[in-house]
């Protein structure tokens, strides 16, 4: 494993995080426009990207461990710690990867929180609406065929039954 391989993995991670950000924005658009029909599909697409990120993270972790061992630093170092110990020009490039990843993760967290609030707000509004809606009861009748007290009685146009 070398610096070039790690850098390639980090570029791929940035691309996947950028795609995830796009998918989160698509989800927000669907929520805001009420096009809930597509929410399951976008959730699936987000899960596919997350699976790719998990796989990439394993490969990146192995590449990072190999470089950390070569540099004589602790196991499982942060990208920042690796950048601090890497020789030029890799130290600068790894630091830039670190900064770019931080920006993407911050944007994703913010958008994810906003989407969660929109969904929770929508669910709360639906719950409130359901509590205010009362379905009319068809009523019950006694054995004699008369309406039981407190039940719905159909009324004809002239008011007589």
C-alpha cells in the first residue's frame, strides 16, 4: 500500500459523500414537495451509497494501517495524524483530503438533521390532523328499529323519518 493508493481511496470517498449529499438533497426536495411516492426509492439509493462507503472504509482503513506502520505511528491513526507524519507532497494532499471530508460530513449532518425535522414535523402534523377528524358514526338501532340515544339519525329533506 502506498500514498497514491490511499489518495485514490480518499478521492473515491469524497465522490461517494458528494453523491450521498446529492441524494439527501433529493430526499429533502421530495419531502418538501410532498412526493412521498419516491421516498422508498431514494432511501434504497442512499442505502446503496452507504454500503459502498462502508466497503471503501474497510479498504481505506487497511491502507492507512499500512502507511502508519511504515511511518512508525500508532495503529488506527486519524487522517490528520497521518498527514502530519507523511512526507511532502503527501502531507499537504492528505491534509486537503481531510479538510474536504470534514466539509462534506458537516454538510451531510446538517442536511440529515433538516430532513429528520421535516419528516418529524410532517408526522406530527398528520397526527394532529387525525386527532381533529372525527368520522361520523352510522349509529345503532334498538330492537324496535328506533335510533339509540346519542346516535346518528338520518333525516329526510322535510325533517321527518
